[in-house]
């Protein structure tokens, strides 16, 4: 069968110790039996490792941070599209999703397909709205309190026992065991990520995760559960293993059915000693460990691209249990010219 | 007493719980014990095997056997509800 040629634009090429999903996403697509993919890498920083990896991207373009305004980012994408004729765009950072969701129609009119959650789906799973989300969809979530000022710590102490998790609305989480640590975490997080800072009840147990893909009609196209076996000091998975956990699968399917989730997602759950599951976070995009799902038999990147292009995708029900991923670091030797080109010309 | 279906036991003593992702290493004695338990042998049959093969009295075997089973229960390798006999 002749493969369909497509041009794919992907962000998240930061394969650092806090990796983005771009490189594993591309790797999955390159293994597709249906697509012959030409990859356009979208980067924010000139040292994102994906820029320098051989045979990964045909072109690299630096794009402006979403914080500098949606219009700047979208205009840059349109400029790249005029040169490269993008078929599918897959944004991989939470912070850029808003800009792309807002401009989904505008991009589609020009032939750039995306497959993103709706605004409602994106907003109702935000960390500071998690208690309402849990109540609405019948899922256990840790109790939480949205902090807008240090004065609310007394309220926090009335509500929870220590330790508590203190989290930023987009990123960062600290375990705090006393008032001083809550204050410190509050200051660090609010300075970086703004308000509210979320104080969450600490649920003791094992962290387990699911990577999943919803078709927007309530169907789960793919889902693979995983347990982290080794984490970095930021809590990022550096090794993991697929699980046979029907409860996690049921929870995922139920959530996607109820929300009609559209696009990739990662569920972060805590499994307690008594076998209860608490949802602690939903990431509205594919996680950096997505290649484990590909290795276990579910090519989620390929399925997502097919959905973006309006192609039929049959739900994948099986995966290999006990498949592991082990990450590693690797020093690439690169020439200065490449670094100079991305730094000066903003493209390679 | 039943080993839960998610448990995979390798011939080299590596035990993997595919439900939790936990893994354990058994020595040759532990491996033989868990294999006999997984074949749903009764304690009397297992005791016979071990007391015949090793210089071991029945009381010592039972003490070690139930201790081993408690560990299996603790780690969710045997179903919790099926183990009331050594609670």
C-alpha cells in the first residue's frame, strides 16, 4: 500500500530531563504504515534537543511564546505554512493549547488540521476546577483549596492535615509538610505561574497514569495505563511499565464517554492501598511517555493524525502488558552552524 | 488460596504483578513454593514435598509457609479475601 504523504508540524522538541512529547510523537508517526511524514519542528528555544537530532525534522522554525500573544504565534504559523504547506499541526504544550484552540477554524480554513479539546473540555479539567469536575463526572478527586493570598493558609490548615500538595495552575508541584513550606511554595509558584495557587489534599498511594485518545464523540480510540518505575527529581517518568488494570481502563472510558473528550490526554491518578483511584490531574495533550503506548501496540500519534484529517479510526482495545520504557540521556555532537542558524535566522 | 490472575511467574524466580507493576525476586525455595501454590496444591501436599526433601520438621515448615503466604498477601500476590486461614 502506498503511504499517504503528509506534512506535520509539531512542537515540544525539548527532550530534556523534563521532556516534551514532540520527539516521541514524531517517532510514532515515522513508524506509521499509512503515512509518509515530513516533519516541521516548532521550537521556542534554540537548544531544544530535537533541533539537533538527525533524521527527525526536515525543517525547524522558532516560534514566539504564546505569552507574547496568540496573534504573533498564529501569524508565525501562517508564515511557516506558506513555505511548507502544513497538513496537520500538533501542539504539545499546555500553555500553547489556548492559542491553537482559539484559532482552530482560522487554521483549518488554510488547510491546517488540528485535533484539540474544546474550550469547555480544556477549562473544566483545570486544576483549580478539579473538585467540580470530580463531582460532575463521578470521579474521586483530592479535596483542594484555591489560594489567592498567604492569608488563606489558616483556612487551609482548618481544612486539611499536613502534608499538602501545593501546585501551580499550569505546572509545578511541591509537597509541603508545614506552614512555612506552604508559604515558600506559594511564593515560588505564584511568581512563575500566577494565581490561583492550588493546595490539594495529599492522597497516599501509588501514582499511575493513562495515555488516552478520545474521538470527540465519546469513544475511546486508544488507552494504555502505566506505572512510573523511576522518576526524576521533578517527578517525571524516566522508566515505566504498562499495566493490566481494568479499573483504570473503565475510569478512562467512562470519562471520555461523559466528556466527549476530543484529542490526546493523560490522566494522573493515585491508587490507594485500598484500591481506590483519585484523579489528581488531567493533562489535555499527549504525554512525553507516549512512545510506550506505541511500543505496546497502540500507535496513538498515528491515530491522532488520522482523526485530525477526518479519517476513520477503529478503537484499539489491546496492548502488550508488562512493556517497559527506560529513558536515557545522550550527548550529541553538533556543529556551530546549526546553532547559529536557528539563533540568527529563526529557522533551519 | 489462589494466586491472582495478573501474576506472572518466570522460571528464574522473577514475579511480576501486571496490575500494580510491582516485581519481586524469589530464591529457588520461594519459587518452588509459589509454583506449588499456583498449582492450587493443598498445604498438606506442599508440606509433604518439603519435609521429604529437606531436613525439616512439620512445625517449622508451617511457620515458614504461613510467613511466606503473609508476604504474598501483603504484596497482593494472592487474593486478600482468600487468605483468612492465616490472618
